[in-house]
């Protein structure tokens, strides 16, 4: 079998060790000859990389491992770029969440004004990775899960339409894992789903098992009572109390449209007042992550480095991230696996903008994704998606044209923001906070 060369962009990410462990567990399906970490923060990456170097030496010494901040070294002789960068890192996420809250508006990593601010930072960072990939490894594919994926995907559609970049999100996967445990199935792969929407903004339309049995009735009954909180607790990602609240809240989100099953992120658009009421403006999710996941991962990495062995360390396999291997395999071996991707609509949702980036099922092969046909969507979803897709397009236009006007329109149009004056006040604070990252707006 062919052996692949991979670069992980955002080598210093809290998710990198879990993904490396996942790649090692999947070597029989996806053999790796070379693994490189790339990050623009050398000191942060070094901690994760030195620990992973020890781990790789112990578990897979045949893999040629390196880490660097030099784009040419990182992106030369590469088959796949796995991209998970966070431009501005957690301190900027903290501001994305806290600045809107100062104005009584919900603050969230990828939704509303916070997500827009993050998008204005991410576009340049991800486009830079695409440029390096095309310069040094023109045949490579980028598997991007850097957020906010909706805005990043719209930016790559508009600004580098020929580039080989696939945008993917793990939230539907996390929810489908919960659906599997709710129904007593061993894997989400026992289902075929029809899902549609924008990233962090979608609905399941049908869910069937491999025998064709419709599983929606049983799921609806359960979600109407418990949301996506399964009978026995989940392990791994999305397990903290704040995530559990989000999975439980899916009950209320579901009530708005009992025909479909919602993505958990819709709570931020449909119940923003409730989210604000339960937010602590001095301690948001960014603080939880810095005190929790970041501290844990970097602490364990430092331990591995000190002890010069990964034996007994508490770094865990991110098994649910194996969707990244499924995606890479689909491209590498033309498997035609069915997965949800963020792709240009082009008529798949027949009554929605052809040039919108939508999250829908695709069959993936060596030539990229073939989107499946979703058909027409109902008025409720159509209305919500039209408003949100306009926000996402305006952000990309604002970034490209350096337009204050368009960014003000984008924030005003966000369903979460009550008025144009509140939007302007938030925007002016965000500009100040993001001056090292955003283009200067005119
Ligand atoms: P993190 O801050 O721990 O890691 C991000 C890394 O990216 C940092 O080491 C940072 O230095 C680096 N970076 C920032 N800008 C860069 C640039 N221009 N070039 C190279 N490297 C750069 O963040 P995290 O919490 O581990 O998350 C990483 C990313 O993965 C985020 O974008 C997050 O939103 C995303 N994510 C996406 C999904 C999904 O469903 N699509 C799931 C989980 C996480
Ligand atoms: C889910 C989403 C990601 C998002 C993450 C945030 O996995 O799909 O897009 O980045 O949640 O999780 P966190 O633990 O960082 O709040
Ligand atoms: Mn996501």
C-alpha cells in the first residue's frame, strides 16, 4: 500500500497529540511514511512536538518525524495538509466571547459577532496555508477543520476556487455518535443520514439503518425528552458540564421543528437570550478550555519530555477524529465514502443559493466530493439559512474589500444581534481588539 506524507498545520494545537495517537491506531488503513508539524508559534509547538517525538519513537519509529516553523520545509513533499490553526489563539477567543457580552450579546467561538471576529482573523491564516501547499506540493489536498469553518469555506470558495481544500466539521459526527448510543447501535457508521444546512447551522432530515429502517421516530421521541444526552455518559470530547447543557438544550431546539433533528449550535441562534442569561461575562468557554484541555495537554506533554517516555502518560487517542483518516483515505484510495462536507451548493439544495457553502452529504473519491441531492428545504430552515449565509458572505467581502460598511452589515444581519447600533458598538470594540490580525477597515 502507498505510504503518505502529512503535515499538521497548527502543530501546537491542543488536539494534535490526540490526532497523532489516532493516526497511529489507523496505520493499517492509512500508512504514513512522514509526519511534520507546522506552526507559526515555535515555542508553543515545541512542547507538543517534543512529546510527540518521544511517543512516535516508541510506537512507530519507522515514521520520519519533524517539526518546523519554516513553510518550505513543512510543505515540501506532502500528500495531505491537516489544518487546525487558531489565529490569535485562546486569548483572542476569550475576547471574541467577552466583547459581545459587554453589550449584552451572546459571545461564542464560531457564532454571532465572536465568530465573525474569528473569521476575520482566520481567512488570512488559512489562505496562507493554501498558498504554501500549492507552492511546495501542488498535488496535495488540504483537509481543513480550522474554524470558523463556514467563513473559511466561503473565503476559499470565493478567493481560491480551484484549490484542493475540503472543509469538514466534527459536530455532526459527535451528535451521530450520541444518536448511536441512544439507539443502542455500536457505531454511527451503522446509519445513512440526509443532513443539510450551513456549518454549525444544520438539520438531519432522515436517518436510516443499513436495512433501510427509518430511525427518526425513535430518535425524535428520545430527543423530545432528553435532547442528545444519552442514557450512559459519553467519553472523550464534549464531556464537560457546559457541553452537557448544550446537548440537553437540543430538546428545546428540536421543539421548533419536530420534523427534523437539529445541530446543537442552533441553540445560539434560537435561544440567545437564554444563553446570555446563563453566561458569566468574566469566565467564558475560552477560560474553561485554557484551565482544562490546554493545561491538561501541555502538562502531559511536559511530563513526557521530562520523563523521556510516553509510557503511563494521560494523553488520549482522539478516536472520533478518525473521520480525518476516513476523508484522507477516500481521496487516496477513491473509496467513495459518504461523509458530510462543506461544499458549494450548486443545486443540491434546490431552492437555495447555488453559490452558498452548505454542509451536506457527499461521496468522496480521488477527484474530490460529489455532493448528493438534498431537494427542497422548508421555509423555516430556508429563512434562517438565507440570513446566516448572507452574514458569512458579507464577512468575506468585508475582509477582501477592507470594508467597515460590509462588516457592520454582517454583524447587524446576525440573528443574534438586536440592532444596527449595538452591532456598531460591538464592531468598534472588536476592531480595537483585533488590530494585530484584521486588515485595516476603511
Ligand atoms: P490551539 O490554539 O490549541 O491550537 C491552534 C494552533 O494554531 C496554535 O498552536 C497556534 O500557534 C497555531 N496557529 C495560529 N495561527 C497560525 C498560522 N497562521 N499558521 C500556523 N499556525 C498557526 O487551538 P485548538 O483549540 O486546539 O483548536 C485548533 C483549531 O481546530 C481551531 O480552529 C478550532 O476551532 C478547530 N476545531 C475545529 C473542529 C471542527 O469541527 N471543524 C473541531 C475542533 C477544533
Ligand atoms: C465542536 C465543533 C468545533 C468547535 C469545538 C469547540 O467540536 O464542531 O468546530 O471548535 O466544538 O470545542 P471547545 O471544547 O474548544 O469549546
Ligand atoms: Mn465544527
